[in-house]
C-alpha cells in the first residue's frame, strides 16, 4: 500500500502526490470508479478518499452503533455492499434496528442487514456534486457499506446527523493496517471429516452451520468438498447465471446474500430484469441492483443442509482465494418447508453436473 509499508502513516506530502497521481489517472480514464482507481494506484479506497478530506469528505466522530440507530430517521436510502466480485444495492428504509450487547447489529425490513460493528473503524460523510453518502471502512481502508441519499431521503435529518457528528479535526488521517495483513481463508491440512459429516447430519437449523465450521476450523468451500454429493455438489460456474435466470422466468422468489468482512446484506424478491453486460451479470430492478463479475467466480456449489422443516438448498459461489462471493436461497417462511420449485431447480443443477461428469468419463 502506498506509503504504508511497515505500518507508516501517509504524510500530507504523500497525499498530495497521491492526489496528483489520481488526477492524472482520471485524465486518461474519466469514468473510473474510486475503488478501481485505488486498485490501479496500489492503495486502499480510503487512502484515495482522504485526498479530498475537508473538501466534500468529512470524518465523522460517531460510533457504529450510534450511526445504526440514526439510519431509520433518514427515510428511503440506497445501501451498497460489495466484495471484490459482487455489488449488492438495495433501496428502501431502515425500519427496524435491533441492538444487542454484542458487536452485531440486526436490521430487518426493506433494508435486511447483519452488521459486524467490530469491523467498522472509520465513518465518513461524502458529498460529490449533488450525490451524498455515508461511508464505512474497515481497518484496512476497505469499504464495508455505503449509504446513499435518494429522492425520498429525509435530507433534513441527514444534514443534522452530519453536522452533529462532523469531527472537529478534519486534518486527522486514518491510521490504516496494510492490506497485505488481511486474513484470507486457509485450507485445513488435517480436517476432521468424520466430525463434519456427523455435525452436518445432525443440523437442526441452517444458522448452526457457521458455528460448526468455526469449531472445526474448516473453510466453507473446503467443507463442501469433504461431504457426500447429497449435501454438496460442485457445479459449473455458469450455473449462477442459469439459476438466477430460471428462477426469474419461473417467478421463484429468491434471496441473495452478499457479504464482506463487516456486513451481510440480504434481498428477497422475484427478480425481473436480468442483463448480461460483458463480464458482469446484472439484476436491474427498481429497488434492487446486483452486479456479479462472473469472471472472478472460481467455484460454485449446490448445497443442502438439513433442518427441522426439511432440507434447505442454496447455490454458493467463491473467488480464487476461497472467499464467499454470493449465496442464493429460495424464499422461505420461518417454520415452513422450502419451496418445491426452488428445490427442483437446485436438484436440476446437481443432476446436470452429474450427467456432465458421466459423459466426460465415457
């Protein structure tokens, strides 16, 4: 990362140099987004954003839980959550926020979010011409969530929030951890496959699954490779597009989970407008946009987990480093069995893969 080798803080002169490099880059690529520019310049997005601090970019002196409690007063907003391969945008209100003593926040309703506040390190207000946003970053300067004002946003409360919590010292720069120190999934060289299978057999709730993986210290995609095909089948990576397309055509409501280190954002609906644009496969609906870079999908799995109401099926995609890109479930009603049309679609994907393997062997 620029100027941060060995944990050193960027100086004002370094930021001036970085700003000049960014301006030169924008001259050549005027439509380049800040995240992509940061990657090209080998810095974090937050380092690039801080070159404008005090000029449309304001550091807020507000805790994650304080911010969370204020979001329901802003009316309709667009929340953007992304990882390296997928962008997930939901427009709606933060109607319900459930706070707990733990560092986890739960939003239910139009904005359906699980927030891991211990990862929320820096919070900014960003004004770019008429576009306003609240942006949260982790210790590495990677964006966790961005909340944008839209036509129906309550701008009176928005401005009040920004004015109340604007930090008194806007020369203060974030002390970032080098991106190279981020933890990535590590394959377990000696996994307890027997215990994994026993635990999987005895699942009563899909929400128990992550705890099992943590206890056994097995990354998610490795766990899928260790169980029988009845529980997890690796698919062709094109199956993500096929599943989204077929679910849309059959009017099957789906749930798309997209996450990064600090948040999981969830959307449930029948997707209607699906469009391929180069390497991006997109859902472009009025209150939901999904942008999936299918070139970055390294593994795709069909997964089945038992529960107290029967099998719960999902399609899950991973990148080259083993990080989860997206999960897709069929819409479920708590306490009821999974929709049959969704189960059949996942079963079809699994059968297509097995048929393909049979043909390859012949």
